[in-house]
C-alpha cells in the first residue's frame, strides 16, 4: 500500500460549507503528520470536497499527473464522492492507515478534426457529447467504429459514455449502466428522429468517429464531462478512443459498487405497510 504523506485539498471555491470541510480535514491531516497542499502537483493523494462535478474537474487536471483521488461528498448525488461529510475523519483516517481500495477508471481521449487538421484534444472521464447548438434544431451526423460505418442519424445529439459516465447524463438518456470493470463504452442517441435508434454498448478498444454532416447551417456543440469546449462545423469529426491514462479512485474500507447504486438510485426500497394499495 502506498503511503500518502503529501495530500492536496481541492474544493469548489466560494462555498461556506466546502470551506468549513476543507479547514476541518486540513487540520485533521496536519495532526496526522501530513503535508497539506493547495494543488495536485507533487501530491501523493488528492482529497476532493464537493460533488461529482468538482470531482470531474479535479480528475481532468490530476489524472495526467498520476495523482489518485478520493472524494468527500457535499453535492447532490455523489457517485464518485463516496465518503459522506459525517464520515470524513474516519474514512480519511482509514486511508492514511493503509486501509483502502484503489479502483482504476477508463478515460477517453477526444480529438476534433477539421479538414484533416486537429482543432482540439482533451480528456473525458464521464462522457463526450455531440449536441445541438443555440438554434435548437436537430443535427445530422454519422457514426463509424474502427472505420466501419454504423449509421447516419438525425437527433439532438449522441453521448459516448465510459462506465463511470454510464450513471451520469447517459443514464438520464436511458442508456445502460456499465460496471466499472466492463471494458465497454455506451453509445446513447439523444432524442433520435427514429424509434429504431437504440443505445448500444461496444468495446472500449474501438475508435469512435462521429462525423457531422456537411449540410450548411448545422449548429452543433461538443461537451466533455459537462464542459462545452468547442463548436462543430459541418464536416467536422469527433474522434474518441480509450486513453492511455486512467483515473485512480481511492475508496475507504467497505466500499462496494452495487451498494452505492442501491443508495443513489433508490433500489430495493421497502414499501411502507401503511401505503394505500
């Protein structure tokens, strides 16, 4: 087990609740002999306080540095931030003592290509999305896997989700839940203009090519983990493939993936006996 002596604390700025938690956990870490950092460079571990959005933003910055992350949930759902605020001392304490599980999560390398030239490169932990732009009209695009044409579609867009992202935007769009150990990507059309276009799971070794039609006036946008990074022009290609980088999540003792799903998604809720039939 790795020793976490240099710990970065990361949280959403201008949040009184998060600021309080950061101070509390910072004092706790200092009392345990840890060096507390304000940025991830040089850290052995990053503790992220907030919700999944804060965790996503931190992961995009820290994954290339090889820094593992642990999340303390002060957001709404918290699939990735699995330590509750009331349990943060116990959870972080156990991790510092070497009682933890490290889980690797797949990321996507994303590239926008225009007329054969690379316009943007980025990483995505949850998903890459091609969506309609400000005009609000359906967009037209084609999908290919490893150079093989799959279909052409008119829709609001399409989501390409990793297993981590399968419980985020893709889940809201009726996509499948992928266990983190499954080497797959979920391709989820958004409001397609045909009833036969359904979500599909494919190998994460595939190269996904989403090509915007060359129809003049198409207004489209790309999003990566919820961040709108670029507008697409007719004929642009979004190329997606599994990244050589991985996100390393550190979980405290007792973490179980399906227990998290049961809690966050309300599975197996017991019916109240006095509920009307």
